[in-house]
């Protein structure tokens, strides 16, 4: 029985039993027919996995290759161009593509754009010789490259963070980031990952996010040489949409299957060498997909 399914059922049940609706307010999200997309929420929930098995749902099919493609688009390609996703036969972001102006064809200054901005400087000397790196004009690199460098060169640091929440760019984003922060912590040779999520749609977003960040943690652990530690999700607003509730009630009645195994090509030691062909999900048995509308 999959641990991911067990934890997912507990969280869905909590929302159904204890959540609060926002249907007394004007909400941002709408359905394709123009009607408001109301949510039922619980606040400040934690999902933690020990990573002894792949955290992917079996009570419905999770399109795992699609999830990895989106992950590569954001973290490796560092793109905000929607056409880059369409080239991978991935169309979920079409609804947020900007149609005119300087950001035409993109999702604006969001997601991959933030990870790809040069922002941090690597000192040319050792950490001890140049502890604070202040006032010295070293070339700057982006968040992903800095994370990879600091994990290898300064593992005891408590500053292995990335953020997609740049307050100066929020008005330039077609959708502000839901998963907005990662914190990477090295303890006794193990890499632990804490993922900060301001808002999480449990029906569609959460299953993708949990699997994606497990894959990302595996990728970065492989290229930096650490063992895999825990994976934790800190979710601020944990919700389901009104039109998803009945489907979710039906889904959590299903009996889970055992978790599959994720194979990642072990020869790859450079983060930018991974391709979608370097991943195989072995023995993934699942119940049929459940069609649910996407709120926009």
C-alpha cells in the first residue's frame, strides 16, 4: 500500500470534514464557463515523506512524465516560454500564456524566469577567506547554479534556499507561484528538502508537486553526492475546489496499490545533462484517471 495514498487520503478527509468554504467572498479563480471556482480549505498542513518509496498516487493515474517535463522546464531550462512546453507536448500552461506586450508568449516573470536570473556571486577565494562576499564585484550566477555550488562547497550552510517570490516582479507574472520556496538541508551526509507552498490544489496540483519535488531531490542528490533524506511540504492554504469534491470522495475510497520504483540513469553527474529519457517509473500500477476541470 502506497504511503503517498495514505497521507493523501488523510489530508482530503481532513479538508472534507474540517475545511471552510470561501463562497462568502469574491474569489480570483473561475471555471472555463466563467463561474467562480470556490474552495474548501484547511490552513498550515505538513506532508512529510521519508523517501523509502516513491511518493506518487496509485488511487488515480498521475502523468509522471508530464510532471517531470514541467519540472525540467522550470528548474533546468529555466524557461517562461509556453511554446517550450508545447514542444514537449505539454499544454497545461496554455491558459496563462500572455498574448501581447513585452511578455507575449510567456507566463511573464514567473517560475523558470526567476530561477534563471543572475542574482548570487560565488567568491573566487574560499569561504573562510571571503566569508561575507560583500562589496566585491564577483560575477553573478542564477539560483540553481548557486544552489548546486553551495551544496557542494558549503554543506553546513543553512542558506541553501531558492525562491520564486520576487516582490518586485509579482505584477509581471500571469500567475504568481504556488510552490514558491525550497530549503535544502544537509545533515550527516543526507540531503533533506523542505518545500514551501502558499496555496495547494489537492486534486490536480498536489499529486504533481509531490512527485516533481521528489524527482528534483533525487536529481540534485545524485549530482552532488548526498544520500536522500526526508521530503517535507509546508502548505499554507490546503484546499479542494467545489467541482472536485465528489470525485475526490470517490477516489479516496479506492484501495491503493504498492508504490512503484523510480530509476534515474546513474551515470549522470551534471544536473543539466538529464533528459526525460533518463527516467523510468517501474511497476507503476494505478486506478483509472479521474477527469477534473482546471480552475483558471
